[in-house]
C-alpha cells in the first residue's frame, strides 16, 4: 500500500522496492563499512537518490542491480576516502542481536572477509550475498566483466587461504 | 574443458557454471568434489554473513522520502506565496494555504519510528513526571494513566512530550506537541500505523496506534483520565 504520497504507481513500486531490497542493501553496506549507523544512512541515501532519479530506472526488472549500483557509488563518494581502517569493535550484545549467536567459525569468516582489500571484498559480497553474476557486478562496480571475474576468483582464493589457516574452520568444513 | 579451465570458471562464479563445465564435472570426480565444496562454502559464507537491519529502517526511509517531497512542496508553496503576495500588492486577494497542520502527523510518526525501543521498554513512570509533560499541552491527569514510558523530547518545532500508553490491544504512543496547532482532527494511515492528531488546550497531541482497537482504547483512556486546564 502506498502511504507516503498520493498513491501513484511510482509510489507503490518505490515502496515495494524499499521493502524488498532495503534489508539486502543494508547487509551489503554493513559488510562494506562495518558500522550499523553508517550502513543505515547509506541505505537511506541510496533510496532517496533512487527516488530523485526514478526516471533513470528504465527496466523495473533491473531495480535491484540499479539500487546496488547507487549504494556502491554512494559508499565510494562518502566514505571510501575517509573511513579509517576499523577493527571489529561492536560489543557482543550488538552481535547477538545481529546474527543470533556468535560462533567461532563466524568470527573467523568475518576476520577473513575484513582482511580482504575492498576492491576484492565488494565484488565477492555482491556475488555471495547479492547473488549477482559477474556481468552484473561489472555494471555495479563500473568495471569490466573480465576484471570482475579475476577479482572474484582472487577474493575466493584469498578467503580460502585465510580460512585454511583456521583450525575451527577446517573442522567445520570437513 | 580441462581441470584448469573448470577451476577458473568455478572460482569466478560457482552458481553459474556453463554447460561445458557441468559436463566436465560429471566426468571428473576431483572437479565434482571441488564444485560441491565451493558451493557449500558459498552457502556457509552467505549464512554466516547475516546482518539484520535496524527495526523500522524501511519505514524511516519511506518517511524520509515523503518528508523530502514535502520540503519540495513547501518550497513551491513559498514561491506560490510570494507570487500571491505580489498579487495582493496589485490588488488581488488570494487565500493562504494551511501549511502547518499536515506536518503534525509526520512529526509524530517520525518520532515514533526513530525511537522504536520505547514501545518495548517498561519504566516506572511517576505521576509528577506525567503531569509535567501533560501540562505543556494544558492537561492534567484525573486518575492514573497506564504509561510504560514518559519523557520530554525534542520535536522539529520545539520541545514536546513522548508517552507510551499500554492498552488491551497494544501500546499506543501519545505525542504532546505544544508548538503545533491544529484546528481540526487529522487522521492518516501510515504503513501499519494509525495516526490521529487532536487539538489540545495548548498546541496539539497525537496518538500513534498499531490498530483501530488500541486507538479506541487510548482515546477512551484519555477522555476518562485527562482534565483540560
């Protein structure tokens, strides 16, 4: 139901998109910047920009890719240059809320992920969490498909190498 | 396809392997094992990298979009007012639009959505605090109000009060808005919330309820327990 406007088709589609994709956008934003407040701001800014530039959404079927592209650019514009290297500073209570139960494999996957340079982390997240193909990732990242194929492969290899060094992960993976 | 080519394809996108790669995996047990391992690993990463969004995030986004549109509409209203003012100078009288009242609904809902935690918590609210807040809109309690949260709060147009009432059909937020006046009762559905804004002795107050029954409970409660001074 479109409640925030006069009930036009645009209002209705916009609300559907926000409700459908905001959680996925938040998850991607969170693993990019690792800050819940910044992530919410990023998602909000993404949606506001989407609303303002609605005419550039030519095909509603591509709405998810379009929203992720806006978020990725917004993150680059606002935070990439000035975000200091963060450590995993959230307290356990916050993590309990986010992921249910903190387990050792989870901590190690997180640690491995955060060690990935962003140019590798973002394409991998888009594929694993967003379900995008390399062609779609190339559009979102403003890069070539070949470059994305190489980065995703490299990211997977780096993750595997880091996780292979963790005894808990090895045990879980067997 | 050989094993090297298969591995390259597998590590680029294990969920979208070509027919040639899938054919290779059928004939090569090592590559079939690698494929299963990579698919499992991706599934595990996906499951472990959850991050649930803050409660009410989507509603806040939709509200922010709406508020942004209202700002633009206010800008157009300002331009219209200036044009109207010039017209008055030239002897044409135009009526002024009512610009203030529709925002009261949005102010109340935005405040509730920004502080969803107050709908969950249960505080011991003393009647003195309650009466101090209610006095801002010219009200006093006659008896007890089943409040689970009460505090002063900053609103866009000045300081107000934020009270959560417990009713049989759910919790209802009572927002006290001393600096926002309305001449008529305003009512709007916003998402799953029902919002009503009523005139108070000073300014207005709004009720934000999760359903019609809870809203009726809250209105009955206020009619019985509040006295307007």
